[in-house]
């Protein structure tokens, strides 16, 4: 093992000699105990890629195509979020807006994820509040309290962290079961709805766009409501953060992103069609005491609280499974950025516990921030919603910047790194079309759900986004971040 470690270190050190820079920590500070066994180091292509990147393999490569497909697909939980966020879709756009909004989102996703796949060569809160909605449905005397939701959210995050730590080796196997539940669970919900519910006619279901948000035009209402569909299809690239745990990652990962987006698009359309034709009494659903129109729809159709609980349980279980994936991908992102000294306390965050081969410190930090975010709900649900809404704007901005870098390189005629997945001569056109969709999406993600806002209904996402951007800029330029941060390009050796 020592010889192999020295060989990898020598490659990185040689490259640094040519650049006149200091070697990056991962090639020098990794102990022999942290390096994974040979059977977990992946294929020859994976080893080559790690040498090219100047990295040492410290995480297990135990995800193959189907498990990482399940990871990417369930992490986004498209149809589950379409049910959970039905309130916003019915307020802005109605059933017609939901159908055409999802169609626009799917078309945009084709170009966005093709671009992200080439580069690849806040669910716990939702689950907790749905549980409160079920309790309200079954116990009319129950009065939901904010601290109840906070405890439920903390419990969901704690379960996710426990699974990531205690079942890390078995997580790929679990993804098979979770993917099956994600696919089959939808049919267990839509079949009773389609069989038992009264139906809208096709014109009402697919063409009637409503404006319950009191916007000046129906078009504005449609664009605001589009965010419901958008949220259900954003984030498949989160699987990229698991790239150092995937066998033959340069080939498997792009396929998983595109297949995951395609599978969820099909399941999403099945959900959208079901909702468009079975939602016949919008005011009743919007006034539901549960706070979730889809729960009211379930009970109105099945006439059974027990039946509603079973259908809702499928949604809750898949959402909590998605939290497991979210914690995994978030901790890997924290760990990877810490390798480049991008965070304060990076030396602590980037350590991998010998024998465990998981970023344990990054997992605990992810848990800590999850608890802190949940505790915000005790003081102000408005503040919590601002943090949660930041998810979409942060994702969209990262897509805009990342794809923009590809466009910049292509305009300058610079060659992209060799990869097994390439858009070839169509790359620039696909990248540009992706940006055409992303920029208006980004603008409208800051709009509130209704016109005429007050402090309670204001979308504070714009304040959160600006605040974090300003803080990050100050940290990087004024507090020494740019002197500590070492871009990965400094240790790469693409000539290998």
C-alpha cells in the first residue's frame, strides 16, 4: 500500500515542481490508513482520473449504475414534490399552468442536464410538516405548533445521518429498494385517484390557467407558478458530488444524470396528468385544514383517513429517503471543497476517519446545520421559508455560472478536457439554450407567491441570496479566503 501511495504522491509533487506551487494536502497529508483497499478503488479509468486530478482515493467506490441512478432519482423526488407543493401550483397557474409549466421545465432540463452531464464526465422540512398535516386530519383537536415541526425535522435529519454513518457500506444496496419504492409507490397513489376521483374535461384540465395570486397578468402568474414544476426537476447533478464513490465514474455518472432526469420526467408527467384531471374543487383544496391540498385530495377521493394515511406514508418515506441522499451529497460537497481549503476549518472538515472511509466530520457538520435551520422555525417560520427557498436560487445560479464557463471556453476556442461523454459540435448551441431558460427561471424564483406582499408573505429569498453572496465575497477577498483557497487546477496533470 505504501508503494502505491508514494507513486500517487510523486505524480502530484512532480506537477507542482513544474508549476512552482506547494503540493495540495490530499497528495501529501493522507495517511496510509485513510487510503481505501484496492477493491474499492474502482476501474483503471477511475485510477487514471484520480492521478490526473492529483488526488488519493480515500472513499469507497461501491456505487454502480443502478444504485447511483436510484440515488439521483430519489434525491430529486419529482412526483413527491409535485404533490407536496400543489398549493403553490394551484395558486399561480392552476392545472393548466401546472401542465404547461412542467412541459417547459422538462424541455429546459434536456439542455441543462446535457450541459451538466458533459461536465460530470429541503426535503426534511416538507416531510415533517406533512406528518403534522396527517395528524390534523386524523385528530381534529390537534393544534399544530412550530416546535412540533422543528422536532420532526430534526428527527428526519438525525435518521439520515445515522443511515449515512452506520449503513455506509450498504447504502448502494438500499438504493435499489428506494428506487423501487419511488417508482411503484407512485402507481399505488395515482391508480386510486384516477379510478375513484371525479374528472375535469380536457380543456379545463390542460388549458385553464388561473391567477389566484392576483398578478397583473396571467402570464406573470404562470411564470411564478412555474417554480413548482421547476423545483421538482432541479438538482440531478447532485449525484456529481458522489463521483469519487462511483465505479467507472466518468462513464456511469453522465448516464445516471440523464437517465434519472428522464425517469423522473416520465413519473412527473404521470403525476401532473393525474392532478390536472382529478383536482376539480380548487378552493376546497386550498382551504384544507391540513395545510396540504394533496392530503385533502386523497381524503376526498378515498373517503378514508386510513387510506389517505397509507398514500401519504409513501410520500413521507420517499421524502425521508431523499433526505438520506441529500445529507450524503451535502457532506461530500463540504468535504471536497475543504480539500481545496475553501471553508474555514477546512483541515477539520476534510479528514476521513481511517477504516470508515466516509467524511465523518463533514457529516456531523451537515447534521449541525440541519438542526440550526430547523431551530429557526421556533423563532420565525418566515425566516425558515427564506432559507428553504434559497435552494432553487442557489442551484440555478450555480448552473448559470458553470454552463457559462463552458460557453466562455467554447467561444475562445479552448479545448475541453477529454471525456467519455461529449456534446461535440452541438455543445455551444445546447449550452446557450440552457442559459436562455435558466436566466428567466432565476429572475422569477425571487417573486412571492401572491401580489401585494407584506413581511409575512414576502419572498425573502433575494435577501438571503444577496447576504450569502456578500458574505462569501468578503470572506474570499477581505478575510484571507483567496490566500487559503487552492483551486483544483493547480494540482491537475492532464498530460497523464
